[in-house]
C-alpha cells in the first residue's frame, strides 16, 4: 500500500470518525472504500485503456494538441 496525505475539513473528519466508530473500521479503510465507490476499478481501467489507445491517434503534424486536446478526443470518440 502507498501512503498519502490529504486535507479534510473539520466536518469531513468528524463524519469519518463517526462512521469509523459505527462500522468498526479504520478511517483509511473508509477512504479506500469511498475511492473504489467513486472510481470503480473496471471503469477506471477502461478509461485508462481508452486514453492509452488515443495516444498517437492525433495526426502527427498537429502542433496544437495541448490547446485542443478535448476537441481531438471528442472527434476520436465520435469516430472522426
């Protein structure tokens, strides 16, 4: 497991502590469960695969990818 540091409001921490006590699990476990709920692994892997597949799909001569990346990805998704 990797360690990370996050900043929470007092209210968020109070809710986490209360839920931790109610469920008998650590705050870290609650946060891991929340991440898995918001970003399911299968969905995340599919999104990552689409992003990797998109690399190189933009024409080589395009020098504006940094500015127009959303447009290029939308066109790619639309099959253009």
